[in-house]
């Protein structure tokens, strides 16, 4: 089987060109409007102060930052094609958004730099989630907030087994996406305290919406 084009450089920059272009197209469909848009508004709307967005992708969150509570946003994204889409949306954002090409496992920021960190549909594809979340915790100020939407490992045996079976394919075809990751568990193992959590069931892709405190 031929693999989708991908490039990776020593500094963690990547390019999943076919997937990034596909994601941009599908982000304009009804599913994004009916489901993800409302979740993005809910989660991003809680951000305040100096904000770090992890894995900004094509910039779909930018429109929902509140200028009354957010001072500015530093947004990282390792994929060069995703960044090309995100730049256009950053220009239209209601707050200042500074885009940086970087992986979450090696954040180019000083300790305790941010009041809020936003991550939506990111940690399913991170190379080393525990290291990435440790970096997030490092750059958050004491009492800082992690705001997250992720699809996660299913609780049922049958569904979680099916996720594990399909994950090798999703990793190849969907930008290293792991359907079977227990991201909530990793958040706790990294030292965060989950303050609020809501589980959403959607076929074989259950979601978790959470707010965690450093």
C-alpha cells in the first residue's frame, strides 16, 4: 500500500499534505457546523489572558477567542500545510494570533508563560503525548487552565478493540491520528487536576470535553 506523502524534519516540523488538504475541505461541511463549531465556541470561549493554542491546525478556533478576556494567542502547529490555511484565519481573528511552526513536545516558550492552553483534536496525533502534556504543564502559570476537546479511547470492550484494529490505518491516512488513545488518563498522569469533564458518545469516536488545572 502506498502511503500519503509526509515529510518530517529534525526540529519536529511535518507535512501531511494530502490529509491537510482533505481536512480543510471537510471542515467546511455540515458535521463541523453542527457538532464541532459549538464545542469550539464553548471551549475556546473560556480562554483568558495570555493563551497558547496547541496544534492550531487550519485555524478553526481563532474566530472564537474573546477580545474582552484574551490578551493575545500564541498558536503552534508542526504541519506546514495546515499553517498555510491557519495564516488566513489568523488575519481575521478578533484577537492577535501569532503562529509558530513547532511541536508540542518542544515548546519554544519560557516556564509559566500562559494563563490558558487550548487543545482541540490534537493529542490523538501527537508523537509523544505524555511529553507534550508535560511541556504544556511547564509553560502554564500556577493555577493555569488546560481547555481540551479530544476524541478518546472507548470504554466498551468491543468498541475499544475495534479502535485498536483501525488505528494503524488512521495513523497512516489521517496525520498520525490514534483512535485508541486514553488522553484523559494521560492528562491525569502528567499532574493536572481535572476540574470539569463531559463525555460525548459519537459512534466509535467518543469525545471528552474537559477543563484541567495545573
